[in-house]
C-alpha cells in the first residue's frame, strides 16, 4: 500500500515539474544532492580501499631492502587530499544548483527581479568558480610541499643536487600558484564589474 502512495506522490511531482519549471528545478536539485551523497560515499570507500591496499604493500615490503617505501605514504596522502578536494567541489556544485533553483523561483514569481537575480547568480557563480580553482591550486601546492619535504627527509639527500632540485620545484609551483590566484581574483573582479553594468 505504501508503494502506491510513493508512486502516486512521485507521479504528482513529475506532473507538477512538467507544468512548473521551478518544480522541475527543485526536483533536479534534489536528485543532484542524492548523486553527490552517493559520490561522497564512493570517495570514502575508495580512500578506505586505497589505505588497505597500501598498508598491505608496506607490510609485505617492510622486511625487504627496497628503498622508497615512503612513496606509499605519499600516495596515501595524495589520495586523501584528492578526495577532500573532490568533496569540496561537489559541495560547490550543490550550492550552485541551489542558487540556480532559488533564482529561477524568484524570476518566475516576480519577473521584474529577473535582471537583478541573474546578476546575483552570475556573481555567485564567479565566486564559486574562483573558490573551486583556488581549492585545486591549494591542493597542488600542498602536495608539492609534502613531496618536497618527504624527499628531503630521505637519507643522503641533504646537501645534494636532489635537495636543490626539490627546493627549486617547490618554489616554482608556489610561484605559479600565487600568479594563478592573482589572475583568478582579477578576472573575478572584472567579471563582477561587467555583470553590474
């Protein structure tokens, strides 16, 4: 009996969405949130699986004379950082979707507010894009620093060309990240100014 009630409710939502674009946008947003939650769960499971596999490799190779077991720890940290970045990007996608639904709803209720709503939506989109790009840049800088510090902590690296090259790569990445962030911020300011005009 409950299945019929759910089925009827779902059919009613679908019919309402067909007739009302705001209802369709709301259904889309609800579906997106479900997909994001499933994606986050999948990402968590991937981190867990990766940790188990790497732990198994480290345990197997622990007694061997192979150098570079620190690479397993780097791989684990990189995976965790990547998953954190992906989750934040998924959250930004949900925020963007919610903003679009809200703007669509406002425009339908009061068409005279459409221009202001679209301008606000554009500004929020720019802000979220900059946030996403900055997150990716921060991730790259953080990973480079982790790799650099890990390499420099290895035996017989101090004072060698490897240490010099590692420092050089890290400074280069930091310089590129700083320049990219400045470009993003300037582009965001210009976009917002254009949107207001």
